[in-house]
C-alpha cells in the first residue's frame, strides 16, 4: 500500500483517493476546441426561447441593492445547433454597475446587448427581486424600511418590445365583514397576500412612479396596509381603520381593479388576493383578469 505524506494537502487528498491528472489528447487552447453550439446545418425547427434560469445577480431597485433572480432567453434559428450560454452572462456583466438597474429602460438595453452578442432576433427576460422602500408609521411617523416583491418581464424582437409586464406582490390586512356583522365584540382579521400582474402598454410613455401607484391601489383598498414599526398610537389607528373598512377577498380585488382600469398606460391586469385565514385551516382566494 502506497504511503502518502499526510502533512501536505496533496498527500491527504491522495490518501483519500485522489489521483494525478491523465495526459489528455484533446486540445486545451480555446481556438483549437470544437464549438458544437456553432454547428450550422438544418436542425428541423426554430426554437422560440432557449436560455438560462435562476441566475442570481445583484440588482438595484430604486436606491436599494438587493438580489435579483433572472431568467434569460433568446430565439434560435433553424440552422443553428445551440446558443453559447456564457454570452448571456457576458451581456449581463456589461450592464453591471454595483447592480443591474431594475427598470424597463435599463432592461431593454440589456436585452439589446444580448441580441447582438447572440446574433438572434428575439430576446426576453424575467427578473424577480425584493423591493425595499421607506414607510412611516401612520400616527407617530416613525420611518422604517418596508418591502414588496416585484417581477419585471420584458421581451423584444429586433428593436420592438413584444412583452412588457410588472408583477407586484404585497401583504395587507383584511378584516372579515361577515365576522364583524355577526359578532358582539370584534371581528377576525388576517394577512392577505395581494398579487397584481400589470400588462404595460408598449406604445405609451410610462409614468415615473408606476410601482408606487400600483402598490397604492393594492394597499389603500385593503382594510389596512402593513407597517414595519407600530407604536401604541399607530396600533390603535391601524386596528380601528381595519374595523372601519372590512373586506372580503372579492371586495378587495374589485376595488383594486376599479383603480387600475383608469390607468391609460395599462393594457390590462390580473389580480389575486389570498387570505391566510385566522379562524380556518384553509386559505380563501379570489382572482380577476381584465383586458382593455
């Protein structure tokens, strides 16, 4: 049995089964290696989307840096075997500056770089991140950082935008109207998870504070919004507001829709509210879809 010098890392590795590399026969220089993805012949079908998912990269949402989870894709011509996926990361890195700016203009430029780098007509992405923002308590006005989840969806073909979407998910308070009606003392409430998927009009200029406007429609129509910090005067205000504004899941999505339908920069929206029920073992939910 071979004895290894266990005082060295290499010796310990070999003691645990590592072996020396073989003398290979294949090229080690990039220019001499065969590039299978660049093979050109008839491959039966074009592919609409091919790319990568679950790429985690720093992003900037407003002034906060957070982690974005990306999926990227491009089209693939019928005479090309595959894409070179490393070029996706090269395109991302080209636009990285302490984070990828999470707004439609920046993401459009990233997709244009991806198109050029991959030599394809179509490109698309979806990216999800935590959106942080300042929030003040309702009475004492103490500032803290609140959050919601955002997902941007964007696709282009040549220079034209073919898909432009923003999804926001936020938690709110919903107080049960039925419980308030029948109970002597109070009413049960719960945390509602509201999701709005907004289909952005591709031909109309988008207002600057579009995220805040959509979030306001989601939160203001609930029994109450949520706050990072509440002192006693704030808690009194929040609980009383919720009691004054009871909402079924059905009520909430209809009220949100009534706000969103007037925004000319939206082509439509999907709304869902899911209540994590406090007196049931199940959740309650409602969904609504609207297209102009």
